C-alpha cells in the first residue's frame, strides 16, 4: 500500500432531480513508476493508480483506465446527472492491489 494516500471528493450537498452537477476528485498519491532506484540502488516498486470509478446508487457513472504516464495526484472533474437522492461511491485502484474508497451523499432539494 502506498504511503500517505488521501482521496478527496467535492460533490454538492443537494441538486434538483435531473440536474447535471459537477464532481471534482483528487487523490494524493506519489505514482511511483517502478523505474527509479532508492539510495542503495534497489528498484522502487511500481505503484500507480491504474483505474478510477464512480458509481451512483450502484450504477456506473464513469470508469477510467489510467496508464503509467498519469501524473502524480490524479485529478478528475466530470458532470453527472442526479435523477434522485442517493450516494456517489468513488473507487481508486492501485497496482499494488490497494483500493481506496470515498462516498458522498446528495439530496434532492
């Protein structure tokens, strides 16, 4: 598991039914390529976020596959339609098998 990984998500607290909202996500992650070496000359194991998903009430909203050239601390901003009140679930998948999750509720108002 990578050190100091912190997912952050910004979702409005409420929206009108059928409204498109803007969602912003950022995960603090060093994104180690596996090509660098430590002070002793040993290869530092590869550890990158290779996939990001967002689901709303169990239905997929976005599914992104990332390649090794992705930058440190990947940021995504996207729009989603909100048909009803519910929960957004955000998931980041790391090469090392770690999974990082965050969820946010949204109300209809």
